[in-house]
C-alpha cells in the first residue's frame, strides 16, 4: 500500500504538471479566464501543503491572467518579448517539473520576473504592479483558507501589514471562523481520516 503522503505528493505533482500544461495552452490562445481558473485551482493545494512551488505557480498564473486581461498592454513595443518569454518559461518549467529538476523549474518561473525587469517601456511598471497585487490577492486567498496571517505573509514574501490592509478592505477578516461543520460530519471525517 502506498503511504498517504506519497499518494498526496504524486497527486499534487500531477496536478501542477496539468496546470502548467493548460497554462501554456491558455497563453497560446490568449485566454485570461482559463489562466484565472487554473490559478484558483492551486490555492486550495497551496493552503493545505503550504508549499512554495504551489504558491509560486498560483501567483504567476494569476498574474498572467491579469496581464493578459489588459488588452492595451499589447500595444507596447516590448509586449512580444514578454509574451515569448512567458511561453518559453512556462514550457521549460513544465519539462523541468516533470523531471523533478526543481531548481531549474524555479529558475524558469523566475525568468518571467527577470524579463519584466528588462522591459524598456511603461509596460514594465504596469506588469510589476499587476504581479505585486496578484501576490497580495493570492495571499488573502490562502489566509481565507485558515492559514495564519504571519505564515501566509512569510510564504508569499509580503508584509503582514499589506495582507491585513487587503483583508480589511475585502472583508476577509470579517469571516466568522467560529462557524464550523456539524459535529456528526466532523466525526465522520475524522474516522475516515484515520482509516
């Protein structure tokens, strides 16, 4: 019998490969809605495993969905360079993740940020701001899943202040966490968990 941890890891690895594969297709099709959906799928896993790789892919894919949503960005002279780099980086990230070359995978995702810094037009500042806001947005989603504000801020490399300010504006901090599942359902889940 396969240990539960190994089974979860295998499932999560398969999930990330699928997300990368579908993200590449979405970028090629210029489908920002598909990118947003793919990013949303990773947040639940990122909250459970508190894994930097899950979180980084969630932030990158969500950021790309917001960038691709803004059609006016295509008018900038360096849009083509940004687009090609994103496509290449995602493709290489998928290949390296499949081969469990995690350092190369992380480097590939980081290349998207490197190209942003290398852009010459105003597109650079616009995209940087989109990525920053996306990181805070995804942090709020992880926090919403019950991870502490401190841990969430650490995982995403943002300040607790930024997260608390965003959570306060969106009403996330107003969620009543004392509302729980019915006791019978909790017992059934606990029994199933320890089988």
